């Protein structure tokens, strides 16, 4: 079974497409894994962290409204504050209940138990504080808030902070795990891409080397033929027989053409020798005939015998020339067959050039794809710079928030006991500012890592573009080799046409010789049958002999020229 060049190219590109598909599937699976982990962070730990923050905020608002109730003297404001406190208690219990639905670890359960143990006691003391405030016992209410109520509030607040910290730690661990999966997936994608590129380059170089080697081998054979070297080359024929593609057909057609040309040259060489011998023989006969004519007056009987011999020899010459005519006709047919084979080889060469053009189109498509990917990488690099600017802005905001929290703490300290609530709020704001600053640093580190990978990807895409350019240059060199084959085949066809013209000329001269010999035979027979008229026809026979002698000389010259032409071939 022939494994043609077309099938080789299809198999090679099929392998590349298969490897690329594998890389695509692996990319989808990796992206899905990262997406699932990100979803887990969002749905579980991020949600838990939000609920814990909400509970902490609700408890802080509740504490502030306690202070406001104790400090207010207006009954209407107290009623409104009590309504808000009741709403905040219900809100806190709803948030705690909702958080219990997201619990997935034992630590969560323990912390929630602590909160459930502390907050009822705190709310109970809070109700007493509000009752004292309602009864205008502000001092007792304030002392209760700063004493037992404060301790219970701190217990509840500490437990909630532990819950917030635990959720943040778990979210960070999940993020680290997700980053590890992402890094591993990215590394595997890069390795697979490099492997696919290496395999593609190796396969392409392998196929191009095979094609180039075989083309060079056939070009060498064609050049030998163009130099008229038709010596049989068994080693070269064995090499051609090992081919299993279109080069086998081209090589065998070339070998058959050389064999046909070799046989044709041998046949023409032999025929030219025969023509030379016959022309010499014919010259001898003419010489003898001339001598007979000169002695015709002396011996009519000898002339009759000579005329009889001349007629017999002329008949032999006609028969030999008829054989030569048939061999020349066969040579013309063989030459036309060689020409047909060469035209078939030229057609195969054109098909090879079409395949090379298709390969050039594929290389151009690969180059455009590489340029598009490089453009996308540049866009991604610009986006990462925008993220850096955003993180700088966040850093500036957190710094301002920290300063504001310090100012609030200073103002609360100046306010004395009445500013304790604001001092707590300022402290919480300061903590949030520090946490935001830490998160901003993490984002900044991630952005730097992403920029590093973007620059690395950009460098690799430039390398791929250079490789595509090299492939385009190789395809152009292959196209030039096919054009060289086409020009060589065209030259061979022209030389064969010249051979056909020469053989046709020999065929035309052959007809003249046959006519001359036929005339000579007729004259000899007439001389034998009409001895009485010999004397009257001596002059006519002399003229006929001169014409025959000239034709024989011409035939000999043609045979010599043909031998010189054939001598140029090496068989």
C-alpha cells in the first residue's frame, strides 16, 4: 500500500490537531477545577465571613444604641431607641441562625456555642440597663454598662471576632489551594504546548527532509539524462523501488524513459551502421555496374549477367531499406511514448507544487494566529497595570481610613466616658483598615506574579512566530526545487522533439534511396531483356548510375551524421 505525500501530510496535521484538542480538553478541565474551588470559597467561606461580619456590625450598632438610650433624656427618643434595639436583637438572632446553616467544621460549632452561651446573658443585662435608663437612673445604668454589661459584650464580641478570623483563615487556605491548582494547571498547559510545538516541528522537518532528499535524488537522475548519460544504474533503481509514494511513480517513469532511450539509441546506432555498410555496398555495386557499362561493347553477355546481378542486389537493398523504414517508424513511436511519460511526470510535479502552495497557506494561517495571541497578551499586560493603579488607590484609602480612625479615637478620649462607644467603633475601623491594607498587599503580589507570567508568555509567542517564519522559508525552497524539476522535464521534451525531427529526416531520405534502387532494378531488368538496345541506352544508364552514386554518398553522409549524434549518448 502506498503512503503518499498527501497522506503523510494529512497524518501529520491530524496528529497535531489531536494533540491540540487534548490540550484544549485539559485546559477546560483545569479551568473547571479552579472555577469549582473559587465557587466553594464564594459560597461557603466568603458567605460565612460576610455573615460573621454582619453579626459583629449588628452587635456594635446594638451597643451604640445602648449608650444612646442611657444618655438620652427624651422619652420619644428612648422609645425609638428601644424599638431599634429590639430590631437589632432580632436581626442578630436571624444572622446567627443563618450562619448555623453554613457550618461545615467542628471549630465553627464550638465558636457558635460560645456565642449562644454569651449573648443571652448580655441581652438580659442590656434589658436591665435599659430599664434603669427608662427610670432615669442614668448613673446606675451607666455603671452597669461599664461593668458587668461591658464584660458580657466583650465576651460576645470576642467570640464573633474569633468567628470572623476563623472564616478569613479558611478562606485564605482555600485561596492558597486554588492558587496551587491554578499554578499546576498553568505549568501543565505550558509543558503540553511546548511538547506539541516540538512534535509539530520534528514531524515537519522529517517530512521536508524526506521530500527534499528524494527530489534531489531524482534531479540527479534527470541531470544525468540531460547530459545524455543513459548508463544503467542498478543501485539508483533499487533506491527508487524502496519509495512508497508519488516519488516511486516519478522515479520508475524516469527509469523507464532512460531504458527506452537507451534501447532507442542502441537501435539507431545499429541501423546507422547497417546504412553505412549498405551504402558502401551500394557504391561497390555502382562501380561494378559502371565497369560493366564501359565493357558493354566488348561483352554483351557479361553485361547481361552483370545486369542480372545488379537487379538481384538492388532487390536485396530494397528489402533492407524496407526493414530500416519499419525500425525508424518504431523509433518514432517509442520516442512519442517517452514524451508521454515525461509529460505525466511534469503533471505530477505540478501537483507537488500545488501541495507546497497549500502548505504555505497553512504556515501563513499559523503566523496570523500567533500574532493575534501576542496582541491578546499585550492587552492582558495593560490590564494588569490598571490593577496596580487600583491597588495603589486602595492603599491610599486604607491609609486615610487609619488616620481617620486615630482621629476618632483621639476625639473619643477627649469626650471621656461619653466617647467610649465611639472609641470602640474607631478601633473596629482601624482593624478593618489594617485588614484592607494586608489584602491590598496580597493583591499587589498576585498582580506582580501575573505580570511575570504574561511577559514569559509574550517571549514564548515571539519564539513561535520566528519558527513559523522558518517554516515559510523552507516551503519556498521546496517550491523552487519543484520548479527546477519542471524546467528539466521541459528540456528533455525539447530534446526528444529534435530526435523525432532527425528520425523523420532519415525516413524521408530512405524513401529517396528506395526509389533510386527501384529505378536501378528496372533499368537492369530492361537491359537484360533488351540486349539489342543496350548500346542506345548506355548514355542513359551512365546518367542513372551517377544519380545512384550521388544518392549512395548522401545516404552514407546521413548515416555518418547519425552515428555522430548517437555517439553523444553514453549507454
